[in-house]
C-alpha cells in the first residue's frame, strides 16, 4: 500500500472515530507502529490531529482539520451532502454506502420524515440511531475496521433482499473515460450489487476525484448510475463528458439557483 493511500485510510478512520490508537492502526494496515507514528506526525503538522500517548485525536476546529489544498475538504463534503439531502423526499427508501460524504448526509436528515435508510456503515447507523423520524437497517457482514463498515459475501447476499428508491454511492475516483474506482475490492463488489436493486443511483464525489484513480474498478459511471453530485469546482471539461454520457449533474450552483 502506498503512503498516500495509507494516510487516506487513517484520516477516514479518525474522522469517523474522533481518535485512534497506534496499535489499532498498525494492525489494521499491517505496517509497523513506527510507520504509523510517522504518518501521525505528518497529519499533526498539517493541523488535522493532535498526537497523544499511544495514539491521536481529531482536532475539533473544522477549519483547521483539512487545509484548502488537501484532497479531502470538509466544506466540499458538506456542499455535496446538502445537495443530496434536497433530492431525498419524505417516504423515500435510500441506501448510503460507507464514506464521509454519506455520513454528512446522515447528519442532515433531521428534517425528513418516514425515511428508511439502508447502510453497511456502522458510523452512519450510529449517527441515525437517535433520529426517531427515520428507520435504519444495518446490513450484516464481515467487519472492516478500516472503514468501520461491513462487507463481503454475507453483505452482498443481504442486499438482494432490499429495493431502494435512491442509492447514494461514494466514489474515490473517476477517469475521463468514466471509469469509477474505489480503494477496496469489497467496496467495489458492494456497489455493483447495490446498484442492481435501486431505482435512482447517485454518485457522490468531490471535484478533486476527477482524473484520480484508486486501485479497484467499479465500472463505467453511465452503467452504474444516472446522476452525479459534486461541488462547484468541477471543470467544464468533465461537465461536458457527463452531459454527453446522459448522466445528470448536480452541483452547489444548481442548489443555490433552485434547480435541484
């Protein structure tokens, strides 16, 4: 595993859990504790976390968590989540795949009524557990501590029992040829299975994810989904590619103009 991918996983884990122990990260990523400490030192220098004895905790001031030049920007996540929530109607049955953007969607569902949410993400399920206006269905499967989510054959078989009106799919990368990629083969398999039993399939990704490739291929965007939500920094080149592929694009500009 490359250092950039390892750090991405560490950041994802700490954002979801607010803290992490060196021993846990070392075991989860199958690298030495020395390597993990070096990664945590780097993240501390960026203002993302504060190291403690044996681990680290997430910095609480959001503005200092991630710099504007970082690949993962919390403002972008919030923009995308805000648009996604506007697409969700009372009475919808939705699925949220594991990921930070979908966690932000979960945080914003307090205004909705009679929503059923299917997810493989334990953090998302816990976030929704106090929301009495929604029903949460947590899929079964093998626990992956890197993502605090469940995956595998049991999860995919479990998915076959459900049909959702809207599937929100968090993606790590998309190429100019519309190839979708993620960092886990289990995640790729789950997305492929979930897309079979969904009416609307909506991709979620930041503008930085365009022309970025992760290791595992999910499929072509126009075969997996019919809509894509990203932030307003998306380049016109990619807008045209999506338009010509019959993928409906939503950005924060659309939301502000009332086009959602």
